[in-house]
């Protein structure tokens, strides 16, 4: 007659625990990467405005995971991790209004991109930061009071970010 073959595999307890943690981790991790240009269409300046203002980067170049909100200009971290953010600003030549904007995390200024203009040359400035984000933390860009930045179909002024790795 037929027999039953029984196979017993002994797996160390720590291995099973690691597999369970890895499986749970992979189910909760979301990808997050975005890049947006200031103006959705056309070309022109934003500012000067008499008070510091949150900028809305309306031309979405990529938004994997939809963590960047194109209606508010705010990126919300989907998971705890280490993220990188970049800011590029551009301004036409003018001696009257310089460009200046800052990246903020939960309302705290992290880094600044500033360029002092004269009426002979266009200017650009950039900055980036690598920062720990908790799930739900937000990052956004604020235009400095009485400053301006320019954008066009060439996407001179951009805000980008992505998760480097979750924690």
C-alpha cells in the first residue's frame, strides 16, 4: 500500500521571527518620490508678496505614492524614514527684488535658497537636505516676504523629494 511521507523541517526561531517582521515591513512600506515645477502653465513670477507664503508647485513632473499634494504644496511622509528634499529657485535680472525661499519641516526652517539680483544677470540658487521624517511629518517651501521667483515651461524653479530608506 501507499504510505504517507512526513517531512519535518526544523527552522530556528529567530529565522521565523525575521521572516514575519520582513513580511510585515514590506506590507507597510510605501514608495514616495516627487518632483514639481512652480507654474503649471505659462511663465512668470510669483511674488513679491508682503508676507512669507507657502508655495504651491503646480506642475507635477512625478508623484510616486502621491505623498506630494499639488493643491496645498505640502509633502506628507507616508512612513518613518530618511528623506532627501531639493529646492531650486530662479529669478530674472532685476535690481529691485531678490529671490529667496526656504524648505520647512513641520513649520521649522531647514534650509534656504537665496540669490541677490542685479539688473545685469539672471540668478539661481539651490539647496538640499537629508532629514529624518516621522510618518505624517510635512515638508513645504515658503517664499520669503518681498521676494520673488520665476518659472516657465523650462521648469527653472522646482521642489523635489524622495525617501532614501525607511526606518
